[in-house]
């Protein structure tokens, strides 16, 4: 099954709160985004935002240049429905992040919770990193959350790559300084726990 078909099926057959990664609010993501100190008109992209409520929380806090990218049009449609009229304030992109075409030097903050760890092919990870290098402004902020070393080896039937802050930093290279890492024990809707790590990087100027 192709990646897009897989994720369209996941979002078409499950409600938001049946996804293993679901949280009412992405508290650590929001905390790190606010910690960057960017202005309310900063360009923020949530990669793999799908049906996540992070976009709701960003809009509630007055951010006005928000992008949500996801491979699943179904997931984005659900977010639009949830947001109602506020959905018009968001830039929606349906794309595979390894094939996406984004403007150069466009974003102040790049956020990704639980997409990068699905890139098990080194060539796909390189495409991702190259896109971040092009699309994130000099001095911009990169926040990537993935399963930690004690996290699951699979998610939604797909293999994943687990990371430590050091190995995640190794993927992005010396152009990115690791500012902070945060451990999270995520409680799934099914009563199990998953180890996540959040890595906050700053791109060189």
C-alpha cells in the first residue's frame, strides 16, 4: 500500500481520539514553540499536523501565519471541520513531506510531532533535512518529536526509527544547534504508554 493510501485509510476509518498518538493538547510542542519567542506574525508550519489540535492552540494565542501540512487530505478535512470559520485563517497543504515543494526561507518555526520517525529510508530522511534547510529561515527554530529509544518499534502498522537527542541531532547536522530536549511519557487512548523525545534546534544564521 502506498504511503498516502495508508494514511487516508487510517484517518477515514478511525476517529481522532482513536489514534495512538492523540493528545487533547500538544503541551510540550506548544511550550517549545512559545519558548522560541517568535512574534505573533511568525510563519509556523506543523508538518504532519493532520487532525492535531496544535493549530487550534496557535490560533487561540494569536498566531496569524500558520501552515498545516499532511499527507492525508482526510485528516486536513477533519481539522477544517473542527475549526469551522477559523479554518480560513490557516494555510493548508496536502503533500508527502519527502516530495513537498515549499518556498525558500519562508518559515520561522518548523514543528513535527511523529512524522520524522516514520522515515525509515535514509534517502527520505535526507530529502526531509534538505527541505528544512531550504524552507526554514536562517536562525529559524526546528522542533521535532519522535519515539525515544525505549519507544515502540512500530506505529499504525509501520516501522519507525527511534531516536535519542544525539542521534536526532546527527540527522540534521552542524547547521542546527540543539537548544533543548524534552522527554515525554505519552499516555495513549488505549491505556498504554509511549516514550517520546522532543528536540528543539536553532538553525545557523
